[in-house]
């Protein structure tokens, strides 16, 4: 990995995208969303590394590794968004841009989804735009790296 590498992290159950709840999350698979991110990254001369995990500690390990290996983090923490303070703390120790992405718009859903413990340590949050959110997130990373 290099300083042009963006770590894209996907939280629990996102490996099931495309199989269930298409009315909420769309029909695209996680690989489809990653293809969108990779296409956007290529335009900006960036590379994508990706980890999906159903385990909070694995995501924390990946965030810690990104401190030395990656220029930025794009994270859809899945349901960890709403309560995983260990992910919050790991992200707080990362120096580069962090963008939080959600396929759906949690603010328009159940009240328990309205809290994000990731938002306070992210440069910004993109929610409700499906795959476009990944393109927008990579565009935001590129802009933030260019202005750093
Ligand atoms: O909208 C998003 O991207 C979410 O991060 C998705 C999470 C949810 O807990 C957040 O509130 C918002 C859930 C991802 C679960 O994805 C599934 C996909 C197919 C079948 C079941 C779950």
C-alpha cells in the first residue's frame, strides 16, 4: 500500500448486500459498490484497499494498520455506526481524512439509527445515495488530500 491508498471498510452484514432487503439497500452487491469506488479512485490517481468484517476488533485492527499504510479511510460501519466506541477511538487516532458512508439514510429510519458514534471523528458523512455515496466519498477524499 502507499500514501495514495484509501482504506474502504465495510461493517457487519454488508457482505449480504444484494441478497436481502433490496427495498432498503438496493440490489447491488458489496462488490458492485467497490467497483464504483475503484472507478472513482482511478480517476483521482488513488488506490483502494478493502476489508469487510462482521467483527469489531478486526475493523479496529484495520484502522490501526491504516495509520501507517493509508492516506484516508472511507467507512460504512453498518450497525457498529450506532454504538461501537472502539471504532470511534481507533478512527480518532487516524491522522488523514475519514468519510462515513451509508447506503440508506439512517436519519430517516428508526430512532436508534439516528446516533452515529463515527460522525464526530469523520470529516463528513454521505448517506442515502446508494452506490453514488461511494463515488462521492472518494471525490471528497481526493479533494481533502489535495487541500492538505
Ligand atoms: O445504510 C447503511 O449503509 C447502513 O450502514 C447499513 C447497516 C445499518 O445497520 C445502518 O443503520 C445503515 C446494515 C447493513 C446490513 O445490510 C444487510 C444487507 C442485506 C441483508 C441484511 C442486511
